[in-house]
C-alpha cells in the first residue's frame, strides 16, 4: 500500500511541472478599463477565453487607461470615442478594434432648480438669468470624459456656451459627483452610470436629460490597442476581440451578469445597478461615420487642434471584429 502511495506521489510530482508549463505557455494580454457601469463588465473577459490569459485591470478614468496604453503598461484598452479622437489629435499610436457598450450619460440637476425633464427653454433662461446676475450656473463633469463631451455638445446645440455662459467645474473622479451635488457645490452635473442612478435614487438630484442629440449620440466605448501589438501579436488581439464580442452577446442575453459585476466592483445596491442598465446599450460595432462627426464636434468645441479625418480612416481596423462577429464590416458600422 505504502509503495503504491509512494509511486502515486512521485507520479504527481513528475506531472506537476507539466501543468505549470502549460499555464506558462498560454499567452497573456493586459487589458485596461475604467470604473463605470459600462466599463466594469470588462472584468468578465478573462472567463470568456480559454486560449488567452487576459489580465483585466481597472483604472479610475478612461484618460488613465489611455495613458497606460500609450506608455505600454497595458496592451489593449477600453476607452471612449472622445479619447480615441483626442489620442489621434496628439498623434499617439492607437488603433480602434471593437466597440463594447454605449450610453451611460445623464445630466442631473439640483432638485431646488425645479427643472422639468428635457425643458431646454427653461434651462437656457435660467443660465442667462444667472449670468446676468453675475452668479453663473455651476455645471460639472469629469473633464475629458465621454460625459463631458456629451454635455458640452448638448449645451452647444441648445445655444449655451460652456466657456462663457456657465461656470464649469471639473470633478475628476465620477465617484465624487454625488457628494458635490449633495453639498451644493454644483447646480447641474453630467455624470456616468451607475453614479447617475445612485444620485437619482438617493434623491440628491433630479434627472434632466440624457445628452444624446449631439454628434456622438449614445456612442461611448471603444476597444483600442497599438499598432505594435497588432504587428507582434495578431492572434492574441483576435482572441481578445472574440472575448469582447462574447461579452456583448452575454450582456444582451443575460443582463443579470452586468448587475452582478457592477455590485461586485462598486459595493452599490443591486437596485442601483439594475437602474443603471436602463441607460446602457451593449454593442460591439464601431461607428465610423459617427466618429468623423464626433471629431468635427470636438473641433468646434476646441477639444482638438487639427483635422483627424485621415487618421480615423487609417486607425479603425475592422479585421478582428469581422472575424469575431462573422459579419461584414458594412454590418459592423463601417
């Protein structure tokens, strides 16, 4: 009996290095995502591939994720259309390879303002009255975020100049938006889910508008990488996009998966996570025509310093998405 046990033990020890080697042989991709309701599901991608070891790392903002990508701390990043265009303007090496989730933005007002939802006429009157009294309306967002550009675009088409008619307040971390509104430091804020739902359910602010009439519409998230990663590791890039397509299909078929990961990542109540889903639209398409329109709007808002149309043309690579979704690029937003 002891002899058999000894032989079994020896056999296990001899086999163990083979198992370790197998794990070490699996290629690894480092993927960065930011902390928001439509970003947190990226933490599920490691479980959606058995061919690739995905290390999914959360960052406070998409700007932080973009910095990590450009500095080569991560290989693939979930950012926004805004960050993609900004990166092109700065001539950074970024390539868009997939969509992910859109939506997630909401403009919320102090309840005491008594603004009816979507009443832009009254909103503009309030802005001009406050400006005339030299007490400008304090409007906030996280500077450089998708919500910032959504808000600025929406204000612009309603005849309001963020640089002249209101006082803009930058609150870098979206997790701090609720406290700023509650303390009365700002009058209106454009924030991201799940914090928008948290603010509304807590009675801290009132829903005013979902800012989707501007050029970006509901578009928010893009998956991007660098050209050197594509050149050196095309199979790993393909497998990552495969996982993103599976993720989007999973979220569309099982919304509870999004609720669970939001709760797990934030500690917020399930009711907040469920409410956030009403403003999220899982979608792996990349909308090329809209990207040109977003770039033009960002130029009008002085977010970019040059025409990046040629860069957009060269830096949206549909090959991996076509393979993963088994669709033509014409069906994928080209």
